[in-house]
């Protein structure tokens, strides 16, 4: 190979790679690991990691960043997300807690826009060492959780509700981030390591006796297995199911109430939550159109404006806060995301679908979806999946020996094609 074939990188390119790798290490390794022992770690590490990645990408002077951002925003999913953001912002005009809701709205929109910039400006290909950061972070955090759960210190496991303790929040973080990590190992054909990591994540949910966590892991694992054969068809079915569940969510408590009274069973917490939702629908049915305003359910529950057993489910929050307009927009966005997942390359589609199902299952079953830590975690997961998709070219080998320059060119095309299809 001639000297001319070697690619000599400039100091700016070296600095860009260093900043991007440092940012990815913070997000994929430090965030899940430090989050095991520090509740507020995610609020600090997420913006720091994202900003470092963005600075590194800008230093690298990518020419695709503005184009990718514009294309994403003008796509059907992007326009729907923009409309949902507009409607949520408009609802601040009639929310009972305008000051607190406006602050939370600004935090969510600001963090999400930062992640959109990072996703758009990331290099068109992920290096192998960066791809391995995903499973490393998931493995270390899972081992730390198992050790702390065995020793059972009060500061780690003590809480009155699900997702309030450090253990439960760390477990949720693992359940969300383990799927891009499994996708990274599958991409590199490390199937034994992938199986071991999946068993480790399941063990964390088992030792915590967390029914919601086990349900999310089980549903995601089932989707992952089915998607190995035909991810496109499965994605269409899942999009139809979850979008329909969002659209017809108010029918659930209305149907549940007569069934509950007919069986005569003693009301548990879940039954009481459904009955409270039924009573709210009947007494405030005109608000099904406009909703009560962004973040009303979250602040109303915290300040005693709503009964203590009011549902925290995403289905309730969407309808109670944003009404039918917000619910229709969110249902369409959900269906579009599943469609995008179906169009992603087959080698990563199972992990993408499983991750999205895990997030939706946790949201529907009761994780406080309005909390900033949850939204920040979802933003981190988006970056993880973008890294995964941009690492596809590493599995494609040329049929004949090629120069390093030519290989870089082909890798760039493969990654760009994968992004366009995803």
C-alpha cells in the first residue's frame, strides 16, 4: 500500500474524535453507572455528554448536519413532533400551573432539541470502539445494581412508589439502554455476550421484584425474538396496536368500571386508579377535547389537585393534559416511529423495535413520564440507537483488497444509506 493511500488526519480531526468519544463515554458508560449511586447524575451528565459530542462534530465540520436536521424536521414524523410541541406549548395558556409547566416545557424542548442536533451532526459512521461503549456501560451498571441490591442499603432501595428509589430508576435506565447495547453486540456477532447481557438485565429486574420492569423486559424480549424473522410486518402490527391503544385509551376505564362492579372483586390500587380515571372523564368530559394543559397531571398529583391513586400512565397523561388533539398527534407519531423502525436495516431492526416497545410498556404501565429524568433518559436512548445505526458499515467487508481511502468512502456510503433507510 502506497504512502498516498494512508489518510493523514489533521489536529482538528483528532480533537473532534476525542471530544466525540469522550461525550459518548459520558452518556453510554458514566451516565448509567453513576446513576446507580447518584439520583441527579442524569441531569448533569446528559447535557455535558451531548454538548461534547456536538462540539466535536462541529469541529469535524460535517457537511451533512444541517441537511439531516432539515430532512428530519420536514419528514412526517418530524412535522408531527413539531405540531405536538406546538400544541403542548399552546396549552400552557389554560393550564392551572402556568409557571411550573412553562419551566418544564422549556427544559424538555431544550434537551430534546439538543439531542436532535447531536443526532444530525454525528459522524456518518461509528467506530468499533465507540460501539462497544454501549454494552460496557450496561454491563457495569447491571453488576453494580446486583451488588447494591444484595447489600440492600436504605439509600438505594428505599422508596414509597415505583421509580422513586435509586434502584428502580437505575433498573429502568438499564431496561431502556440494554437494547441498543444488545444491538451493538449482535452487530458485531457476539451472540454469547449478547445473551449474557440480556440475562444480566433480566436478573436485575427479578431481584427487584419489579412487575413493571419484568413486564417491559418480557415484552421487549418477545418483540426482539419475533423481529429476527420479519421486522417489517411486526413493526406495522405494533404501530397499529400502540397507536390504537393511545387513541381509544378513554374507553378503557369506561369499560373497566362495569366489569369491575359485575365481578364484585375488592378494589386494588390498579382498580381504584381506573375508577378515578372513569370519574374524571365523566365529570370533566368537555376537557377531552383540549385537555387541562401541559403538565397538569404531574403537578396536580403532586399538589393534591388530583387523588393520590390517579394513574401515572402515559395514556392518562396524554389525554388529561393535551386532550384528543394531542392524543391523535401522539398516536400518529407512534405509528410513524414504528414505520421508521421497520425501514431500518434488518440487522438492527429487532433491537430498535424492542427498545421502543420497552419504553412504551414502561410508560403505559406507570412510569412517571412527565418527569424530566425520564425524558432525559429517552433522549439518551435516541443517541444510543443513532450510534448503533451508524455502526452498520463496520460489518460490511469489501470483496477484494481496497485502499484505506476507498474503504472509508464505501463505509461513508453504507452508513448514509442506512440512515436514509432508517
